[in-house]
C-alpha cells in the first residue's frame, strides 16, 4: 500500500456510500456528545442496542461468560470498557482499541456566579492545553450536571437548541487594544479573563428582597431556581463545562472534511466504538476502552492511570477462567493495543514547524506514530519494530490507507497519549489515530476519508491482531 496517496480517488461507489453514512453517523454523535458524560451515556445506549450487558448484572446473577458474550463496564459515568469474549482464553491476551473522550474546554469554578458593573458572569478555569485567545467572542454553550445534597442529579444543556440563548467571553475592542496586541499570544488573554458573560438584566427594585443587593445576579439565581431547582450553593457540587455552541458541519465546497468541536479525541473514540459493535465471533477477546482525563495527564478515578481497566480485566478472568491474579497479568501482558489519539496534520500555512516527509497529510489515511513525546522522545511510548511490521501487514491485507508519521520537527514540541500507561503492563502498544488541523482549538478539522480509514483499520485490527 502506498502510504502517501490521497485516498479519495481509490473509492468505488459502494465505498463512497459507506464513507458518507459513517460520517453522518459520526456527526450525529458529535452533536449529541460534547462532554465525556454525554459520550459515555450514548456509548452505553449504543452498546445495549447491540446486545451488550452491564457486567455488574452478570456478576450479581452469578453467571459465567462464554465466547461470543458481550459486556460493558462504566466508571463514574465518564469512562467505559466494552468486551466481546473471544474463543481463546482471555489470559492469551486481548485486542484493545483505546481512546479518550474528554476534550479541551472551559470549566466553571466552585463559587462562580458574580456581578460586576451591571453584568453577570461565571468564573472559570480552563481544562487542558488551549490557546486562550481562541475562545473569546465565540458563541458558547453550557453542558454538565448539578448534583444536589438530596442525591438528585440534574442535567444541563443550554445553547445547542436553536431557541436557546448562548454565552460569550468578551474581548477588548481593537480601538483600545494597541497595548494588548503587543503581548505574547500566551498572555494576550489571561486565564482569569476567560469568564463567561451570562446576564445583564436586573430584577426591578420591587422584586428585590431587603437582603438582596446585586439585582443582575439575583435575576440569574431566580432563573436557575425556576429551571433547575438549584440555589447558589449547588454550584459547589456541579460539573459544568463551557464548549462551543453549534453542530458539526461539513467543511469545504467539496464536503470532504468535518469542522467540529471535540474531534480530539472523539474522532478516534467513535470509530473505535462503531468497529467493536460490529464485531462477531472473534478469536481473541475484543475490547474498546474509552477513558477520561487524558487532556490533563490521565489522572483520577476515570483516567487511564486509575485501576479501573485492570479491575475489569480481573473480573473478566474470574468470570471465564476462574479467579487468578497471574492470569490477569498474563491477559494484560499478552494483549495488543491501538492507543488511538489524534495526530498533527501538515498545514501549508505553517511549514516551518513540520518535517514534510514525516508528517501526516489530511485525506491520506489513518496515522501510526511509533513514538510521541517531545525533545528526544521524552515521555513517549516507543512501539517495537516487530509490532509495527505486524500492523503494516494487517493494514495492507485489508487495503487500509495509512501513514507512519511523527508529530512535527524534533525541537519544536510534542505530546503524549495513554499509550505509555498501558505499555506498563508489558503489552504491545502503538499510537494510532486520525490527523486533524486546528488541534485543541474550539473548532478542529478532520477528513471524512481519514475517519473512514480509521474505522476500517480498527475493524481489521480486531479481526486479525
């Protein structure tokens, strides 16, 4: 397979139809899922429709698992592992598709609501690696949950319906911005200035109670109480995320690309999910692992560095081969994984940051990064040559379009994924995914052809690895 070839001219009519249907399905998922909670909720729904059962139900019924059985496990509604039991014992290893479902965004602080000079704001703290100046003056939506002391949890989604209001982070007018424009890009917008403008209408003096002073803020609290039954202290146990408002859109006159928030990393997560849900009767156990917190180091109970995945593998071993710690270790060490995350894409407007022959090209297929890291591969998983050769064979046999690439110029920078964490078990792992333009921006660009090839690559891997 020629690894440097535009893929659009290779497709026949049936493939173009399948490509179109897959990308329409992907756009639907993007529109419904702008947070990790929303992504996991939809994943559970799709899994159950495909015949997957909650592993907790299997355990409570005292049943064992056999070849062909399909189960899933969730972690705090922010991570999920799906397993289809293969013909071989799990201790022989699994074929794992791993991706993350969190994306760079802006989070609401614990005591966020305040009024200043007649305007109402929510105080924020950005999440993940962002260029802060990209988030100002954009229409924004509010997603998340409000957890109350009585145990109820209220879902919040404001700004997506055409009749909803949206929110915005304001910026200094250009007429007064000469000094601001002299600042470095990293500080032209300060983190503490990423507060969300949410209101400007005060309650009338007759509506205000004696102990109430800030009329705009109080009007917001009245609206929140009426709509969600919450008071100001409920912000302390809420998880509210600010994301770009609006739907995923076709990009380009030729409609060959998708412009959307959250490609990183749902552009890998959803094709992985689609692939495993279509698998039947695999030799090795198949797994799709979708986790949270990758953008901030994979820490916490729902991140890849937690014991969630290891614990679920232990449950699977117990339900198939009997409780055995050594078989759990064997299952992990004998597994093979595609750690699917987005890769950089060559941008002709910024050629000085890339080595052309080693950088992915949009529309040329899924990417394999033997290593990531930065400045001497620091912090990287570096896949074995033998594993990469095996994957080349699998992809060539399946006629999947792929590219073997690096992030950018050696001394410019780099990044990491969840690959190094699972590699700690001794399993074969490589970074693999879709290249995007505008990575970590409010709106990213991905090729429909690359998304299709990722889906095809994941299916080939689950069948053959």
